[in-house]
C-alpha cells in the first residue's frame, strides 16, 4: 500500500510539472505579477519596479535576505550625492587615498596610497568600474572612517524602509552573513538614487573612459570599462550597478528608460554571468510591454485663495508634488481627468505649507489618486493695529 501511494504521489507531481500547475517556483516561493503572468526565471530573487510610482510590477522571492556583492555601492553613491546636494562636498574636491583604501581587493582601479583624485573621478570609478578602493576612499573622506560611513548607510536604508538590509562595508566585498539585502530593498535604494539624483545617469551610461593616476612614480593612464554589459545589449539601458562574489553569485540592478517610463530590474543570485543580464532584459521587456504611465508635473498656475481676517486678502497656492499613475491592465490613461478642490472659508492665520485643497485624479468614475495643494507663503491674522492701518489706507484713497 505504501509503495502504491508513493508511486501515485510521484505520478501526480510529474503530471503537475508537465501541465505547469504547481504553485511554486524553482526556489519554493511563488512568482507574481499584477496580471498573474509567471516568467521562467532562474535567478533566486527578482523585482521589477516602475521608478516614479514605486509600483512593483513583477517579483520573485522579493524579501529573501541575500548577499548583494557590489550592488552595495548603490547606497554608497546615495550618500555621496546626499553630501553633494547638502554642499558638504563638491565634484572638484580633492580626495586622498589612504593605505587602507589602497589595500582593498576585488574589483579596483588601483589607487595608490597618497594618490589624490577629485570626487567626480571617484564617482566614475565606483559606478563604471566598481572600484572598491574608490568606495573606501570616498567613505573615509566623508565620514573619517569606513565604519562611521557604514553606520550612515544603515541609517539611510532604514529611512527608505529597507527592512531586510544590513550593511557591514561600503563596497560589498565582504561575504559575511551579516552583510545582506533583498531584491525589493535594492529596488528601493535604486529608485532613491535615480529619482532624487537623475544626474547619476551621466556616469552610469559611460561605457569606457580613462582616468589619470598621478603618484610619486609618475603619471599614467588607466581605462575604466563599465561592468554593466546591458549598455551594449539593451538599447534603453540607463544604468545602474552590477555585483558578483562566490557567495552572492551574479547580481544586477538594471535601469532603463523608454517612452518616459523608468524601470528598475533587480536580479540577485543568478547562476551565471550572462543570465543576470538576459533575465534583467526579459523583465524590462515584460514591463514595457505591459506598462502605461500617466504623469502630471503639476506646473500649471493655480488661482490665489481668498483669506478672511488676514493682513492679506489672498494667498498664493501650489501643488505639493507631481502625480504619476501606472497601470499594467490596459487602461486608457489618456482618459485621466483632474479635479481641483479648494477649501472654503479659509481664515488667517495661514502658515506656509498649510493644506488648502487637493488635486483629485479620476479614470472614469474611479478616483486613482490625489495631490495636496498648499499655501506658498504665510498670512498673519490681523490685530487691532492692522485694522486701523487698513481703515486709514481706505479713507486716504
């Protein structure tokens, strides 16, 4: 009887595999997309995300904690561009390579101890050639030590909601079990980098470029070659970062832009070098075949709002943000309508940033989202002296 049941179980599993009805992937977790499509992917974890909305279009094991290798450097780049935006550094600032930075193994650009490069050159070394030595040099320049820089990396990750991430170095060279992230978290930090700092594309699309080493030994040229082969294999590629170690296997966070739609395809633990790129391209093709994006930059002028009992009779207003809506179901996004709703009886005091209304977006009868409308400046409430001044001004006229 046991032998019969065993044979039946094997037979049922075989038939299920042939018919493709088993509800799990090769890694034991269901693949999913918004329309129920299942892609034949061999990588352990993948996420396809639209950048402007953060919508996940396709995922497979998105939250499994895995070794990220050099895609760690995406967070390092975020902190570098944070510092640039805040004015703490400039692209032309000089950075001196320490003995520790020089000692980094793995992928490197062979910086010498005491060698000086500017920030922009080191950004190229990081994003194009995945230089571990360049990463550490920038970490030490910004925070004094790699250890302090990594603390900032983890703090920034927490702020982005990267709940399955913990960094132990700034470049991904370590194979420690304590250095991990997930496909979803890589998509989140990739989205932060490309949407907040789109100038990254100036560097991530460089195919080859030379830098100059100037050391005590003299001056020499060194060629940077991009590790992201999708730049030559996929015509809409804009970046972003590759990574590989024996523990992490082969990873890539691939970004692309087509028809003004920015997609992020994250591949983690691909079994071989070529597959990470072909599966990233497959994800991107799937996304562009199914996505339609409505975008409103909300730059149109809005009429001022009347203010009662204020030192000014009205206040200028503006949209708090642009609006994006992504669909993968074939909806006609060109039929989206916007309705402006403003609060009635606005009374002083009004503070800058106070919400005075909203822009509501509809597709047919369905409300698909909204954007707040806020005061561009404050309006103080009138006091007795203001009333007297206003009366005198009116009588004088």
